[in-house]
C-alpha cells in the first residue's frame, strides 16, 4: 500500500473515531477530494468501509 492510501486510511479512521455516527459515504467523498484519489482508490474505500469487504 502506498503512502497516500495510508494517509487516507489514517484520516478516515481518525474522523470515525472522533464521530462514531459520521456519514461514511460523505466521509469517503470528502477524503477522495482531499487526497485527490482515483476511481479505483475510491472503490477500495467504499468496499472497505461501506460494503465491509
């Protein structure tokens, strides 16, 4: 896994810890914009956090 994705996962984890009721779909969209992720990286996050794969 590259450094950028490690940073994204840290960011998402921190946000979810700060607010356990956070809207995960919106958080993923925000992270994708903030870290300029490509569609494949976004799909990975959706699978990881929304689909529990």
